[in-house]
C-alpha cells in the first residue's frame, strides 16, 4: 500500500509544481509585456521630447552665432571708414581693422569687402585656431559674380545672413551693404563676414 500511494504523491507534487511554475511564468510574462507596453511607450515619448528639446537648443545656439556675425558685419558695413576704403583702397584701414589675431579672438573666418561690381577690395580667410591664412575656394577669385546672392546691391535692411555650404564645411555668413555710418547715401559695396 505504501508503494502505490508514494508514487501518486510524487506525481501530484510534480504536477502541482508544474502548474505553479506555469502560473508564475505566465504571470511574469504578462507582467513583462504590460510593463513593456506602458513603460516603453513612455520612455520613447520621453526620448522624443528630449531629442526635440536638444534640437531646439542647437538651432537656437547656431542662430545666436549667426546674429553675432550679422552684428559685426552690419557694424563694419555701415561705417564711413569702410566707404572711404572702397573709394581709396587705403591699406591702413585693413591693417587697423583686420588683424590676424582678430580671426582667432572672434568666430570670424572670412572678411571680404566687395565693390558694387562684386570685385574684392579685400578678401581674407584665416583659421580660427591659429589665425593662419586659409583658402576658401568660394572666395579665391577676384570677386563674386554680379548675380551672387551675397552681393547686396540695394539697401536691404536686414542684409543676408545664414549658413553657406563651403568646401571647408558650413560657414555662418552674413552680408550687408556698405553705406555711410548714418545710413544715408548710395550703397558703395558689400561687407561679408563668416
């Protein structure tokens, strides 16, 4: 009698353990699936929100830099000394306003002054790291074609500012008309800074 009851108890215990194990496994899997559906959705939405926030921060930072370049370009473009330089090409203006060290201490890589025909009265590009001269293919010639979008031939109040894809990489660039300090008189050319 003992032999018959023992195997049954063993098989009953095994069956019970299997059922309990299956219930635990199904419960664990169901819990995992529910958590995954709820938590993954929330995590993904949080990641999207953080990515949007980061993208807005980057765009705002780039436009702040563009505004800095724009301000410097406008200041040099709207200046009697720049008008005089376009008229007489006096190199004292260049020596006192476009020092190699200026290219290292500011975010400026390029400074160019074009006359009304697009010819460069001055054009220099320098490395931001050490101020040494560099060549920007887009500004390596004697000037820009008359239909070039950077040439400002009229009194556009905002000039032009944006990002130029150059062979050296993207440049934050700005172009403004060269006028008298008080903004009166004709446009004498274009001041370009990048």
